[in-house]
C-alpha cells in the first residue's frame, strides 16, 4: 500500500522540468500594515512579470505595492503552470508559511 503524501510536502519540492522551461508559477510577497500579503501567478518570463507588478502594470491586486519574489517553480508547459497556480492559490497554509519566513 502506498503512503499518501501531505500537500505541503509536495509544495516544497519544485517541479522537475527540462533544461528550458516554458512557464513558471510564482508567489510574491508584500509587507502590509496587517502583515505579509501574498499573490500567486504564472508567466513565461519571471523577471519581466515581477517588474510589471512593481511598476503598477500587473494584476489589479498588486498595484501600488512593492513586491518581492518568495517562491518559483519551472514547468515544461503553460498548462502545467496554470494548474499549479490553481493549486497554490488554494493552499493558504503554504503561502502563510512562506510569508512568515520573510517577516
């Protein structure tokens, strides 16, 4: 019988992919008066996307804040990155753990 893996243990292991990933899933963090905020997204160019978020051209939620990269995973396809984004958005415990390590 196989043992079940906990969701949080799977999240700490980045996706193993080819030498040239085509998409990334990422978690950003920003300090706020109430603590650390997190944002989850996916992109094909992580540096460009972080610059967009910090310049006010990213998602509406990220505008007006200074964001830092907390976590990144490389994926072979856009579909894999989008699926992983969905799972990371649902895993608030992992996002809180990341936010607490930065504070």
